[in-house]
C-alpha cells in the first residue's frame, strides 16, 4: 500500500469518527428533558412515628361502694356533680348498726370509769398502808422513850421492877406492830396495792375501746363520702331496672357500687405498645392523638408512664405481649369523654430542624448514598451522608443545603447530566359549562 492510499484511509476514518461524535452530541443536546417530581430543600421536622391504638380516660377514677348493708337513706349528688374530698354523697339506714355503736360507746365509757375507780382504790390502799406504818412507828418511838426513861429510873431505884417489865412488854408489842405494818406495806407494794383490780379494769377498758372503735367505724360507713376532689361520673341503678337510679329506701348490700368518680386533672390515653416496639419508647416523647370521634383535631401529648411488665395481648389469636403505656394530654378539650377510642402516634424521633428528603429520592451505589441535584435544568449526582431513615423520609447529615432542588423520585431515565423538567402538577378538571 502506497503512502497516498494510507493517508486516504486515515482521513476517511477520521471523518467517520467526527460524524459519530456529532451524532452522539446532537442526540444529547436534542433529547427531550425528563419530567420528574422536584423538591426545593428547606429545614423541616424529621419524625418517626409509632402508631398505636388507645382509649381516652381520666387520670384518676374510682368506684365508691357501700361498705355496710342496709337501705338507701338519701342521695345528695347526681352524675356530673362536682364534689370535694370528704363531701357527703349518700347515707345508708341501718338501725342495728346505730344501736350497737351507741351501746359500745356506753360500754367503753363505763369501762374507763371502772379504771378510774380502781386506780383511786389502789391509791387509797397505798395511803392506808403508809399511814399505818407511820402510826405504828410513832407508837414504837414513844414506847422506846418510856422504856429508856424507866430503865434509868429503875437504876436509881425510883420505880419497881414490875413497872420496868410492863414498859418492856409495851415496847415489844409496839415493835411487833410496827414490823407488821412495814411488812404489810411491802406486801402491798409487791401486789400493787390491789393493782390486779386496776389491771383488770384497764384490760377491760382496752377491749371495750377496740369493740367500740369497730362499731363506730361501722356506723361511719353509713355515710358515703367522696375519696377525693372530682366529678361524679355515674350513680348506680336498680339491679333489676338499669334505667332507674337508686332511690331512698332501696336495699343495698356491702360492697355494692354506688358511684363512680373521676378527678378533674384532665384526660390521659392508655395505649398497648407491642413488646418489640417498646425499646423505642421513652418517657417525655411527644405524641399526637387523633380519633374518629373527633375528626380533624390533633391533640398533643407526651409519654407519661411505661408499665414495668409486659402482658399477653388482648387479641386471643396473638401470642405477642404488650406494654401498657400512658399518654398524658397537654390540653383538655371539652369534647373528650371517658372510653373514647383514639389513634396514637408516638414520635420516637422528633427533630424539628433538619434537612429531609423523600426515601424515593435516595439512590444507592456500592454502599454509598446519593441524590440528584437539579442545577440549570440538569440532574447531577450528589453524594450524601444520611443520619436517620424513617418510613417515608430520610434525614440528611451532610451533602445538601437548604435552597437546593432535588429530584424527589426514582426514574429509569435519570442519569448524571440528564436534562430534567418539573413534572406538571395535577389541576382539577374544568367544570362543565353552566355548572
């Protein structure tokens, strides 16, 4: 092959290459932009919600039973009545209880009086014994003085021997009487100066006091009082007629429920959280409460208590366990009622100021994440570092800044450098003429 032929071949190949490059470039510049859904980034809240079902109820409720059998005397309240702790709600008529309480009160008073009488007798006995000792001691001292004087007189032959002997006998008698009185005082002290009578009286009084306290307590149960401040939720009905409230004269038995009461500290929501999800629930987490019974309203609350144990699910077909979680509501709307069903969204993650993108906007390549950022109508790959991933959104730690526009959905036509345009927003179809 000569030199001229070789040059022609090289020139032809170069022309083919230039034409191919021109065709490819022409296709790139002339291809139609891809219509995609776009999103302009700005700071937003990133939340991860744990949805549960719950029941609305008052923070504190109680049933108030009658504690003794009898007949209804009078009912002073009705459903909706506001009451204070200790306020009289109803009375129960039972004359046997009143009679017993009055009798035991009299018995206690009598027993206490017997203790006083026994104590007086004991004191008198002590005083009597001591007085006898004092008297006999005085007699002994006097007999000894006389005898000592007579001994001196006898020595001087002033009195006969029989007189001295008589005075000695009197001294011996006085000493014996004194010794007897001292022994009686000692024995009296040992026995408590008839203290057995006092101790028996004290024991009888204690027994009477216990019996009377029990009977007075029973009598106190004839008055039904509010255990705390609150509102009466319901008044018991006649067992044989649920439409008829209990009235004066109706018979009641011990333990029968008379009223239900709820305090006025607002409402809570009790929710059962699955045992596998409770690890993500913490005290203080924000909660959104909604419900079919109050459509269009969202009530804010927070996790106030988490039960220490897991219990079997109320669903008989489930083997899972649940943990009772209490949601305290941050407001007290007037439309809430005990027993309402509620939908609970526990915000296990709630970051109010973050860069958030749809999950569909995040692509993966060899373990790395990226999105498409739109600049001058062209989609460019932008590597990102994610922080948290929720059900529908991803929180971006780095790689994006507010104000940038990203492609918010996946598309097979997307590639680095592809032209893109915003997908037209859907608009309502025009109304028929004359509508």
